[in-house]
C-alpha cells in the first residue's frame, strides 16, 4: 500500500506534470472505484489542473475548484503515460480502473491488482467532503506536529503502539510498512501498550517517527511514479524482510501474521530477544 512518503512523491510528480494542463477525458473502466456520482466525472473535462495536494494517503487533483480525489488502497497504483493509447480503454477483468487524458496527449491510469477492490475515486467541490479525509488526524510531518502534540495524541490511549500508529484518525499517512520501520528504529515491540510509554519512550518514538518518514520522503523525492514501489522496498529495513538478517544487529527478522496482513520485527532490537507468537498458531505473547 502506498503510504505517506510514496503519496508525497506522487503528489510532487503530478504537480510537475499536471498543473497548468487541461483535462480532456476522464474514463472510468471499473465503476466500482467511483464513490461519488454528483458532480459526475465528466464535470472535470475542459478544466485545467491548478494544484495537486496530499491528505494522508489521499491524492487530490484540483481542477479549477473541482477535486478529483483518489485513495490507492492496498493494491492500487498510478501509471503515468507520456502518450496514452489511442481509443478508449475496454472494460474487462484487467487491473485498469480509471484513465485521465490531457489535451497534450499525456495522462495517467489508475490500476488495482487482485480481486479485493478497494481503490476509491471521488469528485467533490471540497476535499473535506470525502469521509476518509474528514476523519484524518494530523500530518506527522507538519511543522506544528512537535513532540508535545504527539504526546497529547497518545494521552489516554490504551491499545498497542502498532495499532495506534496505523490509525488514520490519530495520525495521517502511516500504514503497515512504515509503522514496522518506525518501531524498529525506536527499538520497541509492536505490541507494547501506549499507556505504558514513559516520557523518554515518547521522545524516542517521536524521533523515530519523524526521521523514518523524513528519510523515506527524501529517498522518494524526484523518483518517477513507475519506480516508487521499488524505491520503497529498497529502503525498508524490516518490513517485508522475514528471514533476512537485521541490518542493525544481524538477528533474523521475524513475522507475526494476521488474517489479512503481517508485521515484521527484530527480536534482539525490539523484544529483548523473545520471539512473539504468530497469531495463526497461538495467542499473542504479551
């Protein structure tokens, strides 16, 4: 799933390639991606893109005051085309979900792999009308998101740190991958309770959050849309690297699996050398 750093890079890429250019066609291929119907997609045609913004994991194309908002979900992606194929795309069982064509002949496709379809597209006058944006917590890279603001967010939380970091209504933009990375940098178990954090723990976690996300944004800056997935994977230290050696201590990176996802961690760096129980096999070790 694209998270804050990749969506920030896509925003920068699209701002460079879209702003000042006219949209001539918006062609839905998979109707299931459309979450709004008024205004219709055709209302975007003939409008000029004036800005591109990011709200958490949402991309927002402002076309003369009308917004095309996209959430790529777990298996969605954006593919830029210097020259779009001739003729309209054909509906079918392929991954193509939506095509946006510019007057220059350029444009982009939104695709979604797999059978679970969660990619979402909205056309709204105000991005705040999108429910997922309306409920977003603060952006963790915003100038005013300091350690005190972070501490206030965590005050009263009783769940595990992993779940808190991924909650978009608490903090916007962090998903499964970067929460693993942040916790590895902070040397904390993903299942440590937020309520057990000391002031020193909160300081450590805040620094890990800011440095991990800032570094990832910098690595992604200027990378073309088509190479962002590979760039993300190359920069991850524990997420998606089950069975590999931890780059810090050399211990074997382990995994805990859930019904529809998994997390990765280093026992030596994060859990005092104690492996966590895989939920597929037994109850979670506390």
